[in-house]
C-alpha cells in the first residue's frame, strides 16, 4: 500500500503562520467638537497614513489614566490644548494581527469640546490630513462604524446637555 504524500499540507501547519503571542493594548481618544459661526456642530478628524479618517487616539502610557491619554493625544495629534472633556462615551474593542501576534485593542472614547483658537490645528508628520467636518460630513467620512456609532451618541449628548 502506498504512503500518502502530505507535503502539500505542511504549509497549513508551519510555525510562521501561527500566532505566538496575544498582546493587549489599551488606548484612548476623543470625539472632538466645536460650534461653527452658525451654531452647527463640527467634528475634528485626522487622516492616517492609509487615508482613513478617524479620531485622535493613542496608547495609554504607564501611569496615565485613559482621560489623561486623551488629553495628551489630542495635543500631540491635533495641536489642541485648550479642551474640555465632557465625559466618557464608550469603548471600542477590535483585534488585528501583527506578524505572529494577535493584538487585542480596547479604545476608551471621550466627548471633548475644543475651546479657544480651534482653527490652530496641526497634524503630525505621519498623518495625511486633519480637518474640521460638519457633523453629517464627519459621519460619512469616518472609516470605522463603531466610532460612527459613538459620534451619534456624542451628538445626542451635545444636544441634550446643550453643549
């Protein structure tokens, strides 16, 4: 009896395709809003290196709270330092693969009001863009559905609390 050849199946069991480690990465960011001259709500979005519109966010550093990270990241990524955090909106969980690691990311999202000179925004070098959008345009532009849902919740709070 002939021995079956299993060489063609080895690719499915190779070590290079297996996840070797699971990494948790806590992050935090904010849905930043301002009022335009007519009283309408505008949302600040950044465009990442892959041309996806999203919100400023980043990794929580050791010793930082999620709220502190949000303030720091908005300053770093948008150049805005005169801001007010109105509260927590929710969290987003997602995962992706980084070579042989499975990264489990949890992002805490806050509602943030921009104060002072809100036109003085500046992008970091790694970004392709930064822009204030009218709320409906921001909702259309945002790449991630979960952030879009939190944007709707943000607008509800802005209206209810007359922010």
